[in-house]
C-alpha cells in the first residue's frame, strides 16, 4: 500500500511538473504575441512555417535545443516544487502558530 501511495504521489508530481513546463512554453509564445490570442497564433504559425521549411539538419538542431530547454525548465520547476514531493501533504500544510483554545 505504501509503494502504491508513493508511486501515485510521484506520478502526480511528475504530471504537474510537466504541465508547468508546457505552461511556460505557452507563456513564452503568448509573450511573443503581446499577450493577445491573435498575436500568439501568428507567432505559432510563423514558427511552424519556418520549422517545416528548414532543412533536416536544422530541424534536428531545433529538436535538440527544444528538449534541452524543456529539461532545464523541468529541473527548475522541479527544484521549486521539491518540498511538495518530500513531505506528505506537501505545500498544502500551513505552519500556523494559533492554538486550539477549545
């Protein structure tokens, strides 16, 4: 039961961390588009058309750069989320100094 609990906690932690990395990529493209939906879509279209038109060597370099950057973002987000993985109940616990006076 403990192994199942810990594996589910790890899977959840990994899923949330990956979602944060995806959100950071989305935020990057939204910033390029001046935080407007139309601008973001235009930036994505420009990026996609340049990627498709590039040679195979440049596409491979881009893929390498993308995965290295994603790994760095994952490490950074994981560093800031490390306490939620280590402690049961993670970041949801508060360290209140209030006493229960009945």
